[in-house]
C-alpha cells in the first residue's frame, strides 16, 4: 500500500478491506523496494498454511472444526411489491437477525428455471419484515410467486459478515 508500516505478501483481511474501499491504494512492488516496512503477521500465517506439509494437512483435517454451524439453507420470501424493474421480497421477522448478518456480493442472481432473471441489489434488515431488493432483467416476466433465498459462507475477499446470499429462486410448489 502507498502508506503504512507493514507490507503484505498475501490476500489478508487488511488487503481485502483496502480493495473494497480504495483499490487505487494497492500497489504491487518488488520485495527489494519495500524498504523499512515490516511484514504483516496475518499474511505470514496465510503463507505458512499454504505450504503446510501433507502430514500437517492430515493432522489439521482430523482435528475437530471450530467453524460455526452452516447457515439455515433456505429463507422463505414473499413478494411485497414490484415497480420499475425492482422486485421487493420480504422475509418473516424471525429471519431479521440472520439477514442482518448477511452480505450481498456482486452478481448474486435471481434464478428461474436455471436462467438468471435478475440480480440481488441489497438486503434491508432494518425493517420489522426484512427485505431483499432485486433488480429484474428487463426481458424477464414478473412472477408473483413465493420465493426463497439460499445462504452460504462469504467469499474470502468479502468476508465482512458471516453469511452471504447465494441465490434467490422461486420456492418449489408442494
């Protein structure tokens, strides 16, 4: 980075935050040009984990995981409005806390029969009934049907919240 006391050799959280907020501040430089800066300890841990021996990997895999349990796979949604190519989908109040912990990553799709018919723009969890806001493809027909959203763990570079929206799709008819 242009300024700072550390240099980074891997994609750690500091670099991810800089990429999200000011990507022009990231520079690729020769190690000889770094001068008096110190190496980031988080980058060292990432680098050491990447070059672990097969015996160490087996030991790491056999240890019990301390990761949080997987998110509830599906959150049901209902259509509460549609205007000017925007679809508003509401989740029940019981899902408010989970949606507050959920990020929307770029290009999260609205899938209908395997086709992308829109993109999730944002999650509004400040309301009593949290909303997912979807920008519809202009060619996609409006469908007033129940929907559902699937959650997953976020990508490494956007891991600011514990969960991310994987996709939104029509709920299967029983």
